[in-house]
C-alpha cells in the first residue's frame, strides 16, 4: 500500500513539476516539494526512488583520490 501511495504521489509531483516551468505558477513549488518528500519517505524499500549504493570507506577514499587527480578540480586553501 505504501509503495502504491509513494508512486501515486511521485506521479502527482511529476505532473506539478511540468507547471513549474511557468513563472506565474511558481507558488506550486511548495506543494510539489512536500509531495515529493512524502513520496520518498513512504518508499522504504527503494522501489519507486532508487537510492545510490553505500560505499565502503576504502571505496570512498579511492573515489576522493581519483577526483583529486582530475585537472579540472581547483585546489584551494582551506581556512585554518
């Protein structure tokens, strides 16, 4: 039942999102946001909303090192 309700809310939110392209209907953003968040909360088993897999600490460290090697990543000083 929760999966059905989550999917229904997802489609309602998707329909509302089509109207958000028009500035005069921007007041619909708040209901759209609440509907989508409720849809995510109802989907406990990730059947409607796909969740990214959790990375182990080793995988996360490897990913960070790979990103640091990228030339397009700017290196900046952190405030100490």
